[in-house]
């Protein structure tokens, strides 16, 4: 739908088309930077307090705690709600995946250096 409208705009003239495509490209690029985690997420006061209490950055602390204890227990231990913990994970770009393992199967997590 969006591309169809863009093609209709192309008929209006090359100059208008070039301006609109440039604006659209800049908007898409801006959102990729924000969502892709290229820019450092600004941490809230509560996030900073938790980092000070555990003397670790949340980017390292949260995955370790969640892998060991699970989401609910981690939220309880950090004394935050599960919704807040979920928001932090989203804000910091930390992906949480659920994996089903058959008996005897193991899972290995490798950290990219």
C-alpha cells in the first residue's frame, strides 16, 4: 500500500519523488538506529540503583540472573515488577527466548566477544 502511493507520487515529478524518498530513507534509518541498539539506552534512576547494588552493568547482570532463576524470580530478587523487568530487557536490547529440550539434550550459550 505504501509503495503503491509512493509510485503515484513518482508521477508528480522527479524532484518531489527524490525529496520524499530521501525523507523516508532518513526516517527508516533513524528508527533502525534507535531499535537496533546502536545508540546507548538511557538508564533510569532505578536501573542505576540496581547496577550500584549489584556492582555490575545490567547488560551482563540480567541475562545471567534470568538464565539461572527465570523472569519472575529475577524480578522478585531485583525488587521490580515483571513488567518493569520486561521493559528493561526491551530497552537494553536483551532477547529472551524459550527453548524446549528433550531428555538428555543440553543447551550451550556462547557470548560474542
